[in-house]
C-alpha cells in the first residue's frame, strides 16, 4: 500500500523500487525503512515522530527527529504496519492528514512531505473487523494496494532467488558459489516455503557455512526433505440403489448431526415430529433420543 504524503538504509535496488512504487522521482538516498514489529511499544512513538529533550525517561538531551522528518522530501517505508499498536495509530493518521508531525513533548507542528509505503503479512481488513486496526487508517493508507504472492505461488522464482542469494553470499564470504545437484533443485522447487524469501535466504547462508562441495540432499534441513503428510480420504459412502436406502441414510445422518434431538432433526428434514416418529418406526430405529 502506498500514500503520498531499528531505521536502516536498504540496498539501492530496494530504494529505487520503493521510490517507483510510491510514484516518486525523488532522490533514492532519501529513503527510510522502519520495521514496526521490531520496535518496543514504549519507543515506537519516538521512533516515528521524534521527541524533544526530556520528553520522557530515557529521552536524549538534544531531542531526536523521527523517521518522518528524516524522510522529508523522500520515501518512508513502514514494514509490518499491522504490528503498530492501536494507541499509536491515531497519531499516524493525524500526520497523514495534516502532513505535519509533532515531536513527543512539543507543541509546534513540523511540516513534512513524505511518500509513504507500508507492508504487512496480515489481513488488515480482518484486523479492522477484529478491532485491532483503525478503519479510517486502513482506508487512508490503502490508496494503492499490491498483493505480493508467497514464494510457493511463484513457480521457478525460488531457483532464481537461490542463484541471487548464492552470488551475494559468495561475494560476502570470498568463496566460490555453491553448486546444487539436480535432486536438490527439484526438492527446492517443490518445497512450500512457509517462511517465504527470508527462509530461502537463510538456507543459502547456512549452506555456505556447512556444505562442502556440491550441495546434496543430505545437506538440506529435514523440514525440506520431509514429505508433507496427506490426510487420508474419508471412506466413500456405500452406493445407494433404492429410494428407501437413500431415505434411511438421510435419516441417520440427520440424527447424528443433531445428536438425537428429534425436534431439530424434524426441522432439518423439513417434516413434522409425528412424521418423523413414523419413519423411525418404519426403519426400526429405536426412539432413544430427545
């Protein structure tokens, strides 16, 4: 989602991508990224909006600008926006509405011109319905929404990313790139990647430390090699060849579903209780029900 309007710099490619995503021709070096889930509840307000000297216990003597001020004229990314505490959300909404930020402990507002990009792995609409995310903020940040499909839905992207992370790890360590046997590539291609790209990146870094020679199946973690358990299919119902057989099956299923409550069984079948009694007698089903 984007809206005009521990901090760390991202690689130039990421900065350029998010600048384009925000529709920005602004300099890529004015790019700030914050993980809302990686900051304590006590410090998130100071991190976003800044604070003045002595605003709270632990505040710096000189005061501190927040990330909105630091990203002024550029792009600000808030990762894991769904982790933002509910009591902080109104202040973020006010900044987006007024295009100005007030440091904690300060009365004056400081104008900011920031293009905001937010990301989350949560269903924010469900969070709104559950009362954990403000509805007005949800619509305010949702000017443009993009769904990034999980890695398991992206075909051979896993193998492309494998080569990319392999090259990065090789350059960082000064070692040759890893080689992968065809069996390993097949296993990685069919794996479901519940941890998405981050899991793949961590796997490559692990293999650079532990593997020697071409990567074989034995070098992969057990989670990747363990086959997914397929639940057994329920036994197929016996074929119904007569109308009476079908009625008997329907009657027994209704009795089981309603746990023998004859009033609810009659309602489920759309018949009266006297009719239900006659059918129970006809099929010799004992009335040991409620």
